């Protein structure tokens, strides 16, 4: 430094000497020399001061930035472009839905997608020397520093666009010399890494612009253009560009909108700022005089855009659901990336890392500007919401909670969720938007029967549609808890097809118990359910498993896809703003049932929607026809009501119930809960059909696969029918899986003579009079573990004889009482003994005391007999199973009968006419009720299950929880 000063003095002295050589200076006196030397001293001191101040400033600057790490080009560029951008969601046809909720709305666009006017306006206003400087403007920094030190009331600022970009993306808004020094250093460094166009583009994508017409905070010129004027950044006019370019100086002071999206009463501050921008654009040569004057007259207020609701306002259920699913997708990706690290952690440390990754996924979704493309059809989705806005179909408010609904529509072949109803009143401000279609887990009642009871049993060949699985009293295995039907009665020997259509519980559990447990568990998993350890229990066959509407509908889509279940999904793909793929849905399909099992299940579920089925009201409620197969379901105590159905294209499932699992009303506005649920289901189906008829109502039907044949079968034994089975009325014709055709051995049936007592069939004793017996078909005493099968034989199977002997009380019956003759009808009272097999009728002609038998009545329930004329006397005897006959009853005489004996020997009476010897075809049957009660007495002590009667004559089901 000393050498430098010496050199400077020498140079000044040499310069002075040269001047003295001139004639003019030699004439100047000593005064000049004094002043000149003084000037030299001042100059030297000044230069020394400048260098001292500069050195001090440089040293101070170095001290301010000494802790700032030397940033690499990659690091700085990554930080510059790491700006938050709002993620957007789209319907299935790429129709824009809106942005996911975030604190700041921003949309990235390239520089060539921006109006030149907005670029010029920003440069003219914020950095007129942008294309000339190297990141900073020294005089501007000095001016700003002087104003800061002097505490000037006028602060002009000294930041270039490059500095502002550094502050926005890398540093903070802290006001300090440390931060400012670092900003200057990084700005000069950034100018070496990015060209001017790249810096300008980044700046225009990150700078804040206040609020938009919806009251949301916005950043970036694209969000500003759309949110303030309703145009894209490339379409901004000169005055619009000037107004927007003026906002960054005071975004919330100059913004035209309030926090609620209303236009401010006064826009003066923003308009004055716009005038300033226009003047600078004009002075900078960016616009001419005419453009400047025209821009000054532009009416900003008149051209502000209207408020645009966010998707969370228009489609809250959809928005929250997409957010949740997208977060899960991003979290899964992060989990895979951290798989090794997670495997090394346990307990709380592992949980902490997962929570950290979850927070990262949520933040990433909101700031990375993703484009989320869903499977939801806009028109169908909106129509589905509108279709459930009928209060007359829902029960009353209970404990401040309204009855809710959840529905899901799935495309069978792809698993795509086309639409859903997450709950009622989607737009209500007081709704918490809990999604009853995808989140609520509720027992699915008898909708589980075709999935977990009959499906696996068909798959393993233990049942077929036309085979009988008795509906008779039974207990859950290993307990004394009875399996109960909704009506507390039993239908007896009914086929699987009828059991499913009528939703009988006992046959479903019996079928379930015939399948190995591991096979059942595997089926549950393949259907998309999540069984806990030990499941499924027998009660699972009746729906004692909590599932979502989405899971249940997806399981039914298996039937609509030839036995293959495709995992349901709602997000098709996720892309960045530039179109780079982040996620794309992978088709996941698993085989659950063979095509043969699948078709037999479908064919049986078709009967559910036919007369006699529990959903017979559905076809009449639909405005279209399709090949629907479905199942109803209700849980105990009327807490849940379901209907799920599938056709060759789609599956639709609907649930209704209260959030806190309260009992739903049995009848609302004249509709029982079953038909009410089906009416809601039909309304949703009709609404979807109005939008996409070709999707909802395919013209084709379910195709019958190879391996399905129609055969006649002896339904009670499952074997090929014999003459005895036909005689018993047990032959059924139905569809069969060709791999499980009935065998030819029907040795379980035999013929035998039987008697009927109280309408129950018994094997006749050896001493039973043959005249009171008939030939019938015996059945095994035990079928599917059922004893006393004869108690449950329907009237159509009167020729069936269970393996039980007729009762014998060991004594002769007493005389028949109550005999009377009214015109041509002889009547008497039913005998009280329990072993009476019939009655004998005796007659004496007019004037004779000799009675002879003229007819019999089989069984003990019919107590009348048609006779001829009024010139006879009659009496009746009772005959028991051992052949014992009672004494004669009192006589009943016709009006013309006389006991006088004629003198001449009475002529031997001729044989009565055949029609007088046998009961008349018009014989009236006794209408007395059976003395046996089909219901077990202990049921009165049990908690009453909810009957599931869906129509007056079409009872439905309820699940018994184990």
C-alpha cells in the first residue's frame, strides 16, 4: 500500500514539473504554488479516504457473507425453480375441475406463454437496466443504502429482478444487512448460471400478486391473469399488464379484491400504481403515445373477472377424496424410496419416519403443481349427487344427525370408479364431508351371501342352484346361539336358488360351513376385503364383516367381470405441469371364481329382482332395462340397509344408515326401508343412465360360458332323479356346473307305506289298516345334519315320508263326538288322540238297524263326509295307528229315516254307488291350525333381529352377529 502511495506522489510531482515548464505557469507567483500543493494534498487524502472506505466496506461485506456457503450451479438453479405451484384435478375426460386447496395459488408458464406487455411492464417498473447489469446496480444500492442510513422518508429500493428472485426463492424477507449482502452476492453469482430470459421467466412465475376474485392468494403472472382478469398470461392487454405489473410493490395494498373475493370499494391505490407503470413503459419506449393514452382510459373495475368457486366448494367430497388418494400414492412412493431405511427402524422411530414421509407427501401435493387426472365422469357425478336430494326418501333427524347415503358406481372391466355419492347435502356449509362411500365401514348384511357363502360353495361343488340346503333350526358351531331368519320361521326343504332369492340365513351358513376355512379366507382377500386374524367366522356369511361401499361394490364387480376382480381406483395418472409422468395406475386383476361359478351366481341373483325376490321392486323403478343381478342386505336392529347389483358393464352399490349406527326407520312415507333403499338405488341408476345410457344399460346380457348345462336333479339328495323322487315331487330342473353333475345313485330314497296325522307324515305300523295308508317316498332322517326333516316338508311334498314311525298311545280311542247331519254333509269333532289315522263311516237304511261301513276319511284333520239322501242313519268311529277302532258315535239321522221294522224281510241293500263310498272331490278341508309351533320357545328371550321385509310378500334378510 505504501509503495502505491509513493508512486502516486511521484506521478503528481512529475505532472507538476511538466506544467511548470510552460510559460504561463512560470509567470504565476508563490501563491499558486501554495494552492497547488494544497490541492495535491487534498487529492491524495481524498483518494486515501476512498480506498480506506472501499476497503472497509469490502471487509464489512466479506464479514457479512463469510458464513454463506459457496453454492453450486445445480444447487442454485434447483432452488430458483423450486417454487410452489397449485396442483389441479381433472375429470375423466380431462375436463378441468379446479385446484386443490392451498395457501397460495400459482401456475407455472414459460416465458413465450406470457404477453410481451407484461414482460415490458415489469422491466420498466422494477428493473429498467435489467438487460445491462450483472445482477446488481451499484448506484441503486448506494442510493438505497444512503436512504437507509439517513432514515429517509423516501425509500426507492435498490433491488434488481435478479435480487428479488434470490430473496423470493433462496433467502427470506428479513430486513438486515446480512441478508442484503448475501442477496447481492447470490444475485451476481446467479447471473453466471442463468441467462436473462430464464431469470425473467422464473421471476414472473414466483412473484406475489395479492388476491384473485375468489379471495385466494396468488403468485405468478398466470395465476394473476386468470384470477384478476379471467384470461391467460399470454392474452394480457397493455392496461391489464400494467395493472398486474404494479402489484408486486404492495400486493395486498393494490389488489382489487378482499379476502372473501369481493371487489374493493376503492381501487385508487392500484390505479395510481398502474398509471405509474404505464408512464414508465411510455418513457422506456415500450409503448407509443396512442397506446399510452388508450391504456389510461381502460376501465379496470369493469373488466375484473367474476368469482370462481374452488373445487372444494363445488365438489367437496370429490376434492377431499382425490387429495386423500393422491397423498397415499405419493406416500407409497416415498415409502418405497425409503424401504431400506424403514427396514432398519422399529417402534417409535419407524412411526416417526412414516409420519415425516406422510407430511412430506402432503406438502409435495400442494406445492408441486401436479395435474391429477381422475376416472370420475363429470356428468354422471353431478347427476348422482342430484339424484339423492329427495328428503322424502330419508328418515328423520335423530340426535342431530340425518340419515346418510353412500353409493359407488364402478366399471367392471377396468375397476374405474365412474362416480360416487359421499353423503347427502354436498354443498351444505355445516357438512363435515365424511365420505360414506369410501371411508365408512359398516356390516354388509346379506349382500355377503353370494360372495362368501354361496360363491365358494359353488366353486367347491358342495352346492348347486337346484340342490336343497334345508332351512331348518340350527345353531352356530360350538355354541347354543341359534341361526335365525328374519321372520323367525323356517322354510324347510328349499333350493339354494330360492334361499338366495328369499334371503334365508340358515342355508347360507350351512353352505358356508361346507367350505374349508382357508378357502373362505382366500376368497375374502381376493374380493378386496381385509379379514382380521381368524376371520371369516360363520356369521361372516350373513355380513358380520365391516366393509365400505366401495369394497362391497368392487366385490360385486367380480360377478360382472367373469369372476375376475379388478382393484378399484379413482386416480388414473399424476403428471407435473410440464407433462412428466409421476404416477400411472397399474391394472391389478385377480381371479376369484371360475366362469361357471360366476355365471351360476349371476343367474341366481337375477331371481332377487324377480317376483318373489327381495328386490322385486327394482325393475319397475328403472326407466331402462338391463341384465341386472343383485342382492339386498340389512343388518341387525335395522342399522344398515344395502342394495348392490351388477350388469355386464357396471356395478352400483348403495347403503343408507345413520352415522352413529342408530336404527333406521322401518317405514318412511309409506315405504319400508328395503324398497326405500332400492328406490334410492334406482334413482341413482336412472340419473347415470340419463348421462351415459350406453354405459349403464348395455344391450348384451351375461353370456353363459361353456361347462354350464341344464339337468333334472332330485333336489333333496343332489342325485339324478328316480321314479321315487319324481313321485315325491322332488325333481327340479336347473343349471349345473358340468364338473359337478348329479350322480346316478339315489339309494337314499325308498318307498314305504305311510299315514298322515295332523298333516305330518309317518311310517305306518305293521298293524295299521292298509285302507288308511298311502305309498310314499322315504327320505334320510338326516340331511345336512338336520333331524326330523319331516317337520319342514312343504305342502307340495306330501308324498315325502321321514324316517319315523307313527305314534301309538297303547290304548283304543274313545268314541267320536259332535256328530251331526246337515242336508247331505255328515260332520263330527276332531278326535283328541295323537295316533288317529282316520275315521270309518257307517250307515243304516230306513227302517233297518243293521249298520254297514260305507266310507272312510284318511287322516285326522278332515272331519266331514258327503252322504246321500235323508232316509239313512249314520255313525262314525276313529281308528288309530295300531288298527284299534273306537266304539260307535251317537247316530245322526236323516229327516226321512224311521226305525220301524217292516213285516216283510228287508231287501238286501245294494252296494252304494262308488261316489258315495269315497269322499267327494268337494270335500272341505279342516282349517284348524297346526298345534305345533315352528318357532322355538327360547327365541322370545333372544334379542330381536331386524326383519328385512322389503315388500309385503317379499321378505328380506338380516344378519345375525356371532
